[in-house]
């Protein structure tokens, strides 16, 4: 049986292109999911691994759809091979039913992992450069100002509710109470 595995990384991405490419290969059953490839705990991947039987062929659009690092990729292929299931990757023109295909599969798996690690490294370098230039990341820190102190004192004297103080300050409940702890610690 020809089985297709399709994966995209996020909910807003579509797997249509992959499905269409696999349909052209005569794929009969599809397992599709929207989840990062860096995780091995993928429901549809597990379902496919349990479904396949001896003589089946698993079709993927590219190696990166099956796994994002070499070790995971090779483990999946090894598990499929133990079941006598072949893997065909369309983008890389690889078929594990041949010795050359098995060799190329390993090489491409390593290249994808190198590419992913290189992207991560460039991102980290970019973040370091941005931080050195003073770029702030994340939400801006909420400072305790005079208005906070006034609203806090009114709340402590029971002249207003916490909900009222929170609305006046424009804070979330959790932020308000975190700032209360921070303020009380600073005055003790």
C-alpha cells in the first residue's frame, strides 16, 4: 500500500501542496498533521507507524516533513525498515528500496539538520547584535509609579477594591498582585 505522510509546522500553514504531490504518486492513505517536526511525539506520525505493514511504501514530499534532525529521521527510517516498509522522498528523489537511496537518505538527513542548526545560530547572532544596539525584547517592564502607590494605598485602606485599582491602573490581575508583592518587598 502507498501511504503518504504530510506535515506543516503551524495551524495557519496548509498541506495542500504536499498532498497533491503525493496523490500524483498514487498514494492511497494519508496521515497529515500540523505540528513542528522537531518533536517526535506527533499523533499522526505514531498512527502511521502503527498502521504500516510489510511491503508498504511511505511517501513524503521531503525529508524535512518526516523529521528535523538526523537522529530522529534515521530512527524513523530504521523502524520502518525493520517492518520492511520502504520510504520514498519526492523532493530528494530517494527510494530506500535501493542501496543508493539508503545512502542518500542519510546524507540528506544530515544536511537538513545542518541547515536547521545554521538558522538557529544566525537567529541567536541576530538577537545578540540587536541587544547590543539596545533593542528591547519582550513586554516592557511595568514600573511602580506614583499612581500605582496611590491606588495601592487606597486599596490597602479598603477605600477601593482590588478590581477598581486594577482597572484604574490598566493592569491584569496577575500583574497587579505581582507588583503589590514587589512594592511591599521594597518598602519593608
